[in-house]
C-alpha cells in the first residue's frame, strides 16, 4: 500500500492480486478505504478473535489489540489466536503472532493497558473502535468519546449460545447496488419489439442513515420491541450482571443466587412472567466457539461494510437467539 501526496491510498500490484476477489466483490474504491482503516479491538476473548480474523483477512491498514487480561483455561474453548503454552500470558500479546500470520500486510499491535486508563483522545487515533467484554459504564464512556471524535463505534458480546452486536455510526453515508427491472423497447436490430421484453440492470444508490448511542437502546419500552424479541431482555440481564459484579457468571456459578436476582429484577421490571425462564436457565456461560464464529462474523461484516461504505449496515442492534439459532435486527432508541 502506498499513499500519494493527497493522502489517497493506492494498492500495490501485490495487494491488487491478493485482494482480487474482494475488489471484484465490492469494488476498488471500497478496498482502498479498507486499506486505509485503523481499527481498535478491545477484548481478545474467543469472540474478539473471530472479529480480528475477519477484519485482518479483509486487508485493513492496522489493528490494535487492547486487553489487560491474561489468557485463561476457558479461553482455550474458543480463542484460537493464543497458543496453549501462553496460558496466563497477556491475551493481546499472546494473540499477535497467529493474527499476523493471517495477513502479513496488516500492521498488528498489542496494548496491555486497561481500557479505564485511556483518555478520550486515545480513541481519536482510530477510524473504528470495537469494544467487547466491557461493562455498561465502559461502553457508554467509549461510545461518548467516539462520538466526540467522529469515530465509528461497535460493541458486542457472546455468552454461551447468546450473542449480540451494536453499531453507532452517527451519520453514515453508503452506497448500495440495487437490481431494477427495465422495459426493453427496441430490439438489437433497431426495430421496435413485437412483444414486451424486460431486463435486469444494477443501479448504485446513495443513502444516508442516522444512528443512536448505546445508552439509547437500554431499557426500552416493551411496546418498542418487535414480536418474539424476548432475547433482548437476556441482553439486559447479562449486561447488568457484569456491571454489578465486574465479570460474567462462570460455568461453576450456574444457577447461582446472584444471577437469579439479576434475572428476577428484569423479569419483574418488564412484567415478563415466565416468558424468558427457559433462556435464563439455558446455556449462557463461557463462550461457545460456533456462536463466536457466527456473531463474530456478523460484527466483522458490519465493520467491513462501514469502512468500505458499501452496503446497508445493521441499524442498530443484532441479537443471536440460542433457541432458534437465528439472528434478529432491532432498530431501537429512535
């Protein structure tokens, strides 16, 4: 990758060859935007590793791993970027080598600092910030800092077989290819058509969409939710638990009183009766690798769409339901 005096990115011949399939998929200009993008990824658990893999393979300029935590035994279930011999080593540093092997053209760095120690100006160094394994307070603080510095913001998590992603892109411009049907009036010989004939043409349309901050989607009224969106309340339960205890419930705490208290509070607040009891008692502990792959793939897809400005991004909440094994997009807080 080279940059001219006007700061526009030009791909080298080797990059054009490496990213040939992607260029044909979303266009040269979109690939150039990707090659100029600097991404901050907060949290390198199994979910974070899946996000990292996909955006690195897409060919961004740089990815910074920010994580003060060490590799744990639980990470071995889903975090494929950390070798097993590096258990109890810093998770960001332990993920560097395998991540770099995915795409040597991407600059990958590790930052072992705690996110709480970062000033707001730190986030201005990036085009996109993606936060995982953060508390509600941390998410809101990072989101606010990103808005202040006009940085695209994402957050998400996976708990067992439950997962979500959220995007705050503020005001976002993008293009979308739309197939339209056009009536053909004249034949190839130049004579008028005897019978009506139609052909499909692809038209590129420009769009602008507006997003809301993360705090706007918390505790929305039941009337704001689409039918069969009860999984949203599980998101609140998991986030509230982390906010209160500074961690997620572990497999050894399955059915603990602390978790039951947090679940009961949400059930009572929203008058849910027994509608989510099966979800509360389900698999919401640690991280399940296939779910990390699915939700992490969705998050990376949304980051790529945002940076490349190609395709309509999810606005604003994506929820993966462990009951149906399907995802649902909710537009909340607007």
